[in-house]
C-alpha cells in the first residue's frame, strides 16, 4: 500500500476552503474532514509515501462533478477515490429550481463510477452518503429526497464494491450528545466537531484499503 494516491471529491463539505492552486499532494487540503483524515494517516503511516489531494468544489451537483471528472479525478491517477456528493442536487432545486432529480442523480453517479473503473481498474472507491439536519437552511421537505439519495449511494457502494460511509447515521447518533447546530451549523455544513466525526468515520471505513 506504499505510495498510494488518495483523492477526496465532492462539494463544499469536502472543499472546505481547499487551495485552488495546490498542485503538489499533501498541501492546501482545506480545514475539513479531508485534512483531518489525511493528517492522521500521514502521521500514522510516516514514510509510506501517501499522497492526498482535495478537489472538492463548493456548490457541485453530481452533473458538475461528472463534467470535471477527467481533469479533477482520473488525470490524478488515484488509487483511492472518496466521493461525497448529493446534497446540492436537492438544495439547488429548493433554492433555484436547478436541482438534479433522483433518476438522473443515479444515472450520472453510475456513469461516473463505470468510467472510473474502466479507466482505473483496481481503484478503491469510498462513497459517503449525503446528510442533513432539519435546522438552518434545511426544512423537513428536504428529508425524503435526501433519504432517496442516501439509498442511491448505498446501492452504488454495493454494485461497485465500494466502502460505504453512513454519515447520516453517524450524525443522527451524535444528536444524543449535542444539538443539531453543534454538528451541522446550517443543517448541511459541518462545524469543526462535525468534521471530526466525519474524519473518524472515514478513517475507520478505509482502514483495510489504505
């Protein structure tokens, strides 16, 4: 597992202020769960040559991710690809009527993964389910649709033999410890505590592949 290239992809939750001009690995990873997970592994596996990239972009839907997948994904020749996408496919519909419906979300997600495995046989996939709390920007109307997207991602994980990270379940469990806004400031974007939860879950889920 030496010299693995690990790529984090997704929307603002992954982006989290990452540097747009960071060309070298292990730099400009932002302030969220990718940085926390990478930092932990770079320390624990010092000398193993791990290389981390963060190419999340705030506001992305699945169609946006697909459109840039070659340059921001495949061209980096990753050995492990972690994807968290889906909440904007709902949010944009409620905000600007420019969301991506469930069938097309599933279609583009499947196309992206099929393309990936055809181009990078043997790549390891890590798929995180989208998540929300009903607070801040999020109303109850979002929940049924986000749950459908969670089901799609779980299906993709089964179909493509990917590691599945159940973020919604993890955040739901965290409500026993502190209220919603403590973990997700606006119902979507994690606080520092929320990102720490995500990084811990990601590290546990990927323990056998990195």
